[in-house]
């Protein structure tokens, strides 16, 4: 049993992967904080795209998406406003088949849609999430108000819009024999059977090679023989799988989704207990960042978790995202704004697994 209890922050696809890891592995993830996510960008394409504006990643202080525009806030304090319709071509292809806006399998979901400047929208989804929000209010980390009906409707409308738009892409892909497994409605027995007949080669042909991989790294984390390597673009395998292993196929958020995790697109924002608009009383930072930071601060300072799993930017390569574990709230503050590009978020969990197995071997 791991002594690590981790709070992770992730996009809806990463939170789905975390939920599957909780089901299929001895995952140390204790709390899932999900972000709202309409789309995400390829880092490589972004670098080239900026050249058209005579900019480099290093010129940018902050990214923000709002009301159909991508805002680049430069270190010079100037703002470059780019319509999302123009930035569309650097969106990751796998995002075109994503129907989830609000991280429906999280404990708490957080995003800016529906809230005024300085406030965020927060969706409580589990009893654990409810307890965390209650504690954070009592200890004056956050203040909450009910979300107005019109703003709640706006959130639902945008979530429904994402579903409708991307269901069309999904239909087109299925028509071209490029399966979108995670949207196929199967009962749990059929899913178990599919998993029992699948290994990395099926993951490769049904997810990776057809542009459905979200680059989360859950397959790499779950592989008991460490056969999966993830570089910047996609997972690869070295070696030979044992005949009875199906772990990578089971945990991937783009293979079949078990019934208890699936929404079947009938509820635009999924199941929830409560929806609030919320403001941090401890940190001030960019879009959604202050509430995520504040909740992580609450979780770490009350020792509800031992570490936070966050995505930070590399010091030597501007805005290049990488995942890391930290206990230090200053590190969490520094990482704000890195959600516009993805990286294998579960990599640091693999490293702690390897450390503990080395320690156990040492003790034996
Ligand atoms: S697939 Fe893309 S749009 Fe969907 S949650 Fe992941 S990063 Fe966001
Ligand atoms: S050993 Fe198992 S988890 Fe690893 S690549 Fe093969 S099937 Fe996937
Ligand atoms: S193939 Fe691996 S990295 Fe890609 S989505 Fe599936 S689990 Fe994540």
C-alpha cells in the first residue's frame, strides 16, 4: 500500500484516466481536481504558429482563453488577441473527438465559464469533494455563492455545444473505420471480455495510430513490465508483452469506458452534488489558477494529501509542460497557466512506484 496520497489536477481526459487507474491499479491518487477544457494545443505546432506573429514562447507571460479568443499576454504587458477559429489548426486532433467539458469523473471540477472576473465556477461531484469544499470554506481558504441560474444554463449550453460538435467528428471517424472506442456503449461484461482479449497492439491500432491518444501516460504507468515509452508525440513499446497482460488497454481513457464512469452524453455537465461560484481568500492568480492553487493549499496544509501532482513549465524551454509532484505551495503557484498544452501527467507516479519497489528490494 502506497504511503503517498496525491491530489491531481487534470483535464477531463486525464481525470478519466485517473478514474480508470483507481479502478484497475493500486493508484495513490486520493483527490481528483478536474479542469474545464474545451480544447488543447500541440506544443510543437504552437511554437511554429507563434512565428507567424513574430513571437516566441519565451515572449509570453500568460495564456488565456475567453469568449472565442486566445489571449497571449506578453512579458511586455501587451496582449495579442487571436480568434479561436484561427488557432483551431494547432488544436490536438484527439480533442476533436472529446465530448467532455467539465471533468465529470473528478471530485471537484473548476473552470472560469459562468463566473465573473476573479471568481471561478466549481462543481462538487463526490462526498469527498463536498467535505473538501466545506473544510476550505470553514478555514477561510475560499468563499462560495450559488451560481446564478442564467450562468448555470450558459455552462450547460457550452458543454452541450462541445458534445454536439464533436459527436459529428466521432460519426465521421466511425464512418471511416477509425473507431472511437470510448464512445461505444457497452455493458461492463462485454468491456471485461474486450479487455481480456487486448494488449498494447490493440491500443496502438485502436487509439494511438488513429490520432485518439490524449498523451496522458496512464498506459506507461500501468505497464507492469515497463515496456511503454512515451516521448513528446505518442506511446511506443519495446519488447514483448506477456500473454496475460491487458493493463495498458484497460486504463486508457480512449478505450471502453465502464458504465459507472460513463455519461452517455445525456447530461451536458455530468452528475454533480452542487455548483457554486467561488473566490479564493488566499491566492490571486490567473484564469482558474487561484482556486486550484487554493484548494491544493488547503489539502496540503491540512495533510489530507501528501503531494500535489501538477503540470509545470520547464525553466530551460519556455512553456514546455511537464508533470511533477510537489509538497510546496509556491511551486503550485508558479505552475499556473500551463493547461494549454498536454504532457504525460502520470509519469511522476511511475517514478514513485519504482522508488518504492527499489526500497522494498533493499529491505528484503
Ligand atoms: S481530449 Fe483535449 S479537449 Fe478533451 S479533455 Fe483532453 S485535452 Fe481537453
Ligand atoms: S506488458 Fe501489459 S501493460 Fe505493458 S505493454 Fe504489454 S499489455 Fe500493455
Ligand atoms: S494510449 Fe496511453 S497515453 Fe494515449 S491516451 Fe491511452 S493511456 Fe493515455
